[in-house]
């Protein structure tokens, strides 16, 4: 039985941080880390490790759920526990007719990124919050905390 290892990294910024200098600073932030417990944790009867890293200005921005015994949903990413398939959902509606199959996570890791923005109401004001979300994902037989550091991803997918 394989173990899914899912690492999500979120970078967030507001409109005042859209300069080239800010973009250069964000580009220096790592796109993969070792898996350390905590903050990483097991879910789904220890069939999955989830590691959340990076900014979360709104607190609990990236949450996960298990809509069925076979599926783990993290933000716009959906993973099948039975066949270790990764899907990117353009919309959080259920079902999403525009969902894109990324591929199998069997013994090779995939990095998937997307950019997004949304309005936030805080302190009586609305503002735009921008973000880049990165998912590093793999299915392995033996867990290794340095799984994302020991090899390059099989592919890097950019969405949004």
C-alpha cells in the first residue's frame, strides 16, 4: 500500500507588493521543503501525509477534506487514494466540468502551481489578495522526509 505525500506552499501578497522587487523576493522562496512533523500530519488512516507551508494571511486558507473514502480534496487539487491520480479543478463547484487530469503520482513527484486573486473584506475595507499555490505530490511505498529534496519533479504544471 502506498502513502500519498502532499506538500502545499502558499505565497500571498496584496496590491502594494506587486513591484518587481517584491516579485524577486517571492521568487527566492523555496518551492519544496523537507517534511517535518509537525507541521505535517497524517490523514486518511495514515494513507496520506499533508504538509502546509508558507504564508496564510487569512488563517486556514488552505484546508483539506475527504469527500469520499477514495478522494482527498485540498483547495483546487483532488487526489484519488485508490489509483494515486492527481486532478486540478479550475472551479471549486461540484462537479467541475473543467477539471484537468494531471497524472499519476506513482513513485514520481509532480509539482503543480497556480496563481489566483480574490477580494477580501477586512477592517471595513475591501482589498485584493494575490497568491501563488504550489502542490508537491507523490505516492511512495516508504516515507522519506526529504522526498522532495532528493530528486527533481517529473514535471512542473502551471495553471491559472
